[in-house]
C-alpha cells in the first residue's frame, strides 16, 4: 500500500485486507491477489507483484490492458521503486536496477545487509536519481547510491538502531529517516549526507514507524506509526534575527536550555534541542498499519492517511499555525476476498533475473512515459 509518485493517487495491494484502488481496472477478476503495485506518475505504466508468484514482477500497460514484460528473480520481491529513469527491485539481500526505457538490467547490488522488510527509497526526480537503502542490519546506517551513474555516493550514520523508514523529498535533495525505536526523525541533505533537522516524535514509548512523506514543496514532513497520532514537522531553520524579530515562548525556552547546556547531561541537552511536531492528526483507531502523505487538493494542503483495513482519512492542515488537524473526509474501500500467500516457492538456480518480453510491447509508449507524457 503506497502513495507513490503522484501523491493524490493511492495504490495498494490486496493481501491481508489491503485494497487496490488502481489495479482492479485491468487485472482479471480471477487474478491472484496483489501485494505490490507501483505506477509511474500518471502514465499507463504499472508494475505488479502477486502473492501467487512473489518472485515475478509484471509490467503492464493498464490502459491497453496488455503486459509489457515480466522478470523473475531468485527470491521474493519485497519492494519496487521507479522514476522516469530507473526501476528498482529490492530483495532481502540484493537490489536490481533496471533502465525503465527498455527494462534492461543495468546493475545488481549483491550481498546487501539483510533487509527483510524491503526498506528502500528512490528519488522521484530522475535528474537526482538517488537510491537509499540500509547499510547495516544492526544499526541505522544508510547507503545513498546514484542510480544514474551506478555508484555509491555516501554512507550516513543516521541512527543507533536499525532503520524503519526512509523517504526523499520531491527534488531528491533531502532524505528523511527513522529507526526501529521510532522516537527521533532525522533529515539529511543529499548527496553530502549532512544532518539538517532532528525531530522528536515522542518522549517515552517506542513505536513502529510505518511511513515518512515530504509535502510536494518540501516544507513539511509527516510520519505515521502504530499509534493513534500522525505527526507533521515543519522544515525551517530560524536564524537569530528571526527569533529576535518575533520572540516566542518556544524561542525563550530554547535560549534558556542553550544557556544551561553546559550544566545538563548530554542526553538531556540533545533531547531538548530536538524540534517537536508542528501539527498532529488523531486517527479514529490505533494499532492498525497505515501510511500517510501530504498533498494539495483543491488548492488546500491536506493530510491523507490510509489504513490496512481500507479506510482513507483526509485532514485539513493549517500551514501557518499548525496545531490539531481537522478531519474533512472519510472513505472506505472494500477489499475483495484475498488468497493466502504461499509459504514456499520453487527456488531458481541463478541469482540473475529471468525476463520474458511480451510481443505486444510498444517501445514508443515507454519513451513517452520517460518524457513525462501519458501513454494513450
């Protein structure tokens, strides 16, 4: 389930109650349940992985109702990411990078650290086509890889515990991360990996961060977890002049802690220097897996939250004052009956993907997609 590339469009799989909003349009009624679906912006190019064949990726032209090609891999596919230049397939211990123009395999990253959740992020800006993935299975280290020139750019020591979430902004110039503890969100500049922001989601309890997402303009960052609260952080750095021009209680307290920093333990001063949420939204229930994103709908900023049980919540966000977001709309998508995912699938003899090209493939369509045009 994901808000991918075009943040007003929702994509989802059908496994374990995850509804599909887009894929039903072209998959047959008796087709296997889908647990990965990715669409290239608003084009007709859609990538699908089913529960029946979790090691095969199918690429469809959904307006024509035809399959462009399919690839098979040696292990289960855990995630697929794409932009106008690259298509990335993430397995537990390897990553495959394809050229989206002709689906040719360009690079295979073998023996990557164990990544059972398939955590990775690909910048949607094809000029800054950066790929981020875990660099360690024991600590929160991030590898930033340039998918255009096919080389590692930097390694970021982001957290003390393993990573739980990664997200690029739309320009591919910033990367947000969260660890399995879920208490601190950090934002880094790309490609140099310098830390720009540090936000504290909570003080006491550890949570499972399920999603991170920047607003289209990159000024806000939202995060959801297994709790009942979605947090929105504002990415701004106030200079001394700004604080003096409009002094606030927060600025006053910040100056007090800054003055007392030499007398307080390092852990305390670090916690007090972390920014808190600019806005929050309270969900109708907690404990459900969900994802969130920020989008502009009808010229107004909105927070969209989709839960695993098929409920879509849309909140109004005040970009000036923040505070509590108000629930504007609620939608329910009814999933079809799902099929259990097979526990065992026959192992292929080679680690290289096997590709089948369908004769109905139209190279001009993919060229149009690569240029940002919708395929008729």
